[in-house]
């Protein structure tokens, strides 16, 4: 079993830098505190080296596993101490002109907190010494040799599968074979097969290799794998194409000589090479030099889980594997579990349907689970236990090993991000906007020069998609991803890893409380199932007092009391039904992400301005009517999604705000909210829900000043307007425009005008609630102007909802 420390190594690696920042601040540290912090820095750097070494262990002993658990808890607690320090001893930054008396008074008022800090610091130092001594005592870390026992390739069933027993393969095989044998060019051509782990890439490539192989006198098939022993791969290839090559030659391990020999041997031959299981662009960059361009129609077939590798190797000649449809999945499962198609006994049909749904059309899962069930007695209890309870089933280790390879190949930060997805229920559709903000709040995202943290988080999501670990679900009109889902097999795997690493505590509807086996809970996910959970006991706050995030699904029942969660960074209750108590919310000094979207909350605490770390506040689709004035003190707030709540006067004072969504436009007679918003230099995205009263001429309108919104990149308006007009020089930086009309347009209506003035426009979406003469005229006018004035506009989409407005 591999230690699940990938997410931990990223945290331990970042902590010394965070401690260094604390030392650089001009806080009045207690006597000796600077020495303790510097000591933490040095010890954590040494521990991190040991943690990284432990990541490579396949079978760690009990001592190593215990040590890793202690390092994990210690790292979390040190980070919590650092993050709370500035809030408990709010000395701020002092300069030479600070009044000595004021500083003395401030020092006196924080004496109680300083005593608490001193006690905590003493306890943390003792734990650091203890953990460090354990590492030295048991020779853990850099001194520990890393041995990997030779393992049987878990893909053997794919390499040697009987063609007659394959299901759903004919169409894909013929399509890929056509790509390989295409006679359009005699030049060297590479075709890549890409897809998620277990989707049949190797099986498909092997079938194509067998089908077209007769047309090539010189053939070779090799597997690369994560170890990327390039010399071994090249030696295997050479031994297949050159019968005179001996593995025992002195040049067997010399990559340069092997490449030279391969090029020489293949120079005058038409060859076919299958390179299975590629993992990196760098490895392909070496292997590709073996293949001379001899214009004899030579072909290479590669398989990989990573789309960037596939595109680098094959360019446009990439085939992406698909999951089996319901009929093929049932056929394959019946063959494996019951020995024939349609062989499922009547009393097992409903359970078999559940099993196939859990397999999600993934051939690896169907073959593995079906083969397991073939040796079991055909009772309901046995099929439920063996077919649905995978996490504790040791007989499915082969399948888990294949999935684990994808996880192990991730960098530490992406391991943490992937494990984080275990908080969501199976088949839950996850919005990328929501997830990116959560990852930033959790501290999973590293700063990159010239890129915002949210943009970096979105890049992380794109990389997980590229690695076929998550699946895109819905797209925005500009082609970007809006949401994604996890395949049930991947979801099951990361839940196992999260529990193994104590990364997330999952409490299901059937559980009364947090399992004692969870240890210190850092992230809590309450998977309530609905109304029957309303009477369930509240989660014991003492067991989750160190939780960094709390996420609740379906119903607010059992949500811990907020005043017990002193280090909470994320509170996500989106879509939860039931009563919600926000007592103590303003005391969550480290809270960065607060999502109350779709709940029945009707009022935010007046002291919400005390949440000085808050970065995201979402109260859309709630009963909140007005935001407290203290919200203007939230200096770090970047994303304010206010929904129907009225904005307080002075919103332009919020200098960090990047995204704003609000709907009181047109309702206020005493405030020109548009003018105030236009003065916000940091604003990048604006979503407006307009209910604008008619003017004296009977028209509905909203005006954007020509000299405002200097940084705005995206504008979305959902309105009851009969027309929208953009004047000259208005919104010059806007790249994405979304307009959604909720009323019909008259034939004489101008609809949308002034689009030609939006000089930076790249994407545009316009929707009408009904098909009428005004909508048709507006559609034609917008398309004509946009195509003429904005030739670089990548998307011009006009949708009409064909419904009758009552």
C-alpha cells in the first residue's frame, strides 16, 4: 500500500516559507518566539525531505505510517497557529512615528492572548522535537532506501485479451485502423489513443496492431510505464525488429547508441511500432528520435492517459476512447459474471443494474467486478457485498492499482486538489467557478507570477481534465468548461485515499457522528439525505473543532455550531434546505469562503465585517434582502455574489472586488449604482439583474458611462429591458458580453445597439425569452454588425427560448 502523503508534502514544503514571512513581519513576537519559529523552519525542511522519500514506498511499515500521521497533524496545527497569530495579536505594522503610548496600550490589551500563544508555542516545539527524534530514531526519510518489489503488469488482460470476447470494440477498432492505414501520405505518421485509466486504450491499440500488422514487415510493440526506463524500452524495441541484437551487449544501457542502432535498422524499412502507456512529453521526446522519416508509409501507435502527451506525439491524429454504452456494458458484464449474454438470474437483475451503474461503462471496472462475481455464489447478499462494496474488497486490488498510477503521477498540489473532490457525493455535478474559489480558500493553489490564484486554480482543473481524472459535463458558450463530474470508479478511489490520509471525514446519513477512526478532522463533509435527517443529533463540535472546511449537502441538520470551529476557512452550505443558525459566524477569523447560495437564510450578522480574511461571499437565491454596511470593511473580499440583496452605499470602497453579482439595479431612486460601480478599478466581472422602470417616453433603459469600468472583462445582464444600447467608448475592455431578455421585443424595438463600440469583444451571447418580430430583427442586426465590426469575435450566439410569456 502506498502512503497517501502526496497532499501532505505540498503543505510541509510550503510551511517554512510561511514561517519566514511571519519572521519578516514587524509583529512584537514574545521573548524567544523568533527562535522557536526559526527552529520550526529548519526542522520542517528536514521533515519535508523525509516525507517526499516516503511517497515512493509501496509497503511502508507501521512506524513510517505512524510518523507520517504525526507530521501531518503537526503541519496543520503549525499553519493554524501562524494564521491565527496576526488576528490574536493585532499589532499591525509599526513605523518609527508610531506613538509609544498607543503601542504600549495595545501591548497591554493583548497580554491574555500572548500567554495563550506562549503556551501553544511551547507545546508545538515539544511536538516538533518529538517527531524529529522519531525520524532519527527509526532512520526514516532520506536515509531510508526505497525498494519496489517487481509487480505483475495489471494490464495483462488487455495485452492478451481474446479478440472474440471483446465488446463494443468493432467501431473504434475500424476507425483507428482507418487513421493508421490512411493512404493520404507516405510520410511517417503517429496515431495516439487517449482516455481515462481502464477505458480500453491498450486493448484497442493492440487490436489495431493485430489488424493492420500484416502490411508491415518490421513490427514492434513495447510498453513504457511511469518508470520511464527508456534504455529498457529501446532495448525491447530493438530486440523485436533486429533478431541479431543481444540484450547482453555492452551498449544495452546506452540510450544514444540504442537510438542510433534503431534508426540505422529502420532507415530502409516500412515499420509499425506500438508504444503503450506513455506518461510524459519528455519521454516521447527521446523515443521519437528512434524513428527515421523514410517516406515508406511507416506508422506509430501510442496510448496514453494524458491528452497533452497524445497531442504532442500525434498532433491532430488523436482518438479518444469512450465509455461503453448501456447495452454493451450489460453484454460485457453478463459474459464475465454469468458466462453468457442474458445469463443474469431474475433475482439478481436489480443488483446487477446497480453494479453496472457503479462501473459507469468503464471496461476495466466491468471486467474486474464481473470476473470477481463469477466465482461467487449467486445470492443477493453476496452480490451486494462483493459487487457494490469496493473500498474494503482486497480482490479488486488490480483495478485499484491501475487507477492509482494516475494519482501517483500527479504533482503534490494536484494530489491535494483531487483528494478534495471526495467531499462531493457520487455523480454530483461540480461547478468549476465554485471549486476554483474553494481551492484558493483552502490554500491548495500556489502563486504564479502574472496569473491570479483563481486562474491558476482553473488551470489545475484543466490539467485534471487533460489527465482524464475528471470529466467535463457542461460548457459555457465561449467553449470554456462550466462544470464537471467524477467517474464513479475515480470517485470511489479518491474516497479511499482521502480516508487513508485522514484528508476528509465523510459522515453519511446513516452515521450518528464522526467515526473515531478519523482522528483529528480537518475537512468535514456531511452527506445528509433529506427530511429524515432533521431529527438527527448535531455533530459533536469537539470532534471537529480543528476543521478547516465544512461542507453540507441536502439538509442543514447536524451542522456543527459555528462558534466551535475556530480555524474554519471554508463553509459551504449551497443548496441546503432547513433552518440555518449563523450565531458565531463573525468569530470565524480565518474564514475565506462562505457559500449560502440556495439556503433559506434571511439575514447576515451585522458584524460580518469582522471576517477580515473573507474572499468569497455567495448569498444568491436566498431570502437576504440587504447586506450589512459592515461588509464594506471586508478588505480582502474578491467575489461578492449578492443575489437579490441590496448593496450598501459606498460599494466602490471595496478595492479588492473582482467579481460582483447583484440585482437591485433600477430599484433605487436615490443612488446611481451603475455610476458607483463604474468607479471600481479592480472589477473584472459584473453580473446585473435589472428591473428598470420605464422612462417618460415609455422606454426601459440603463446607461453605462463612457468613462467607467476600465478593467471590466465580462458583463452579464439579465433584464426586463426592451432594448440595450452601448454608447461610444463605453466598456472598451469588455471581452465577453451576455444579454438575456426576459420580455418580448416589439418589431419597432432597437433590441441591441452599439455593439460596434465594444472594441475588445471576443465572445457574445444573446438570449430572448420568446420568438417574436422584435427578437428576429435584433438577431439579424446583431449578427450583421458583429460579423462586420468584430471579425475576431470567436463566438456570436443568439438563442431564442420558444416559450409563451404569460
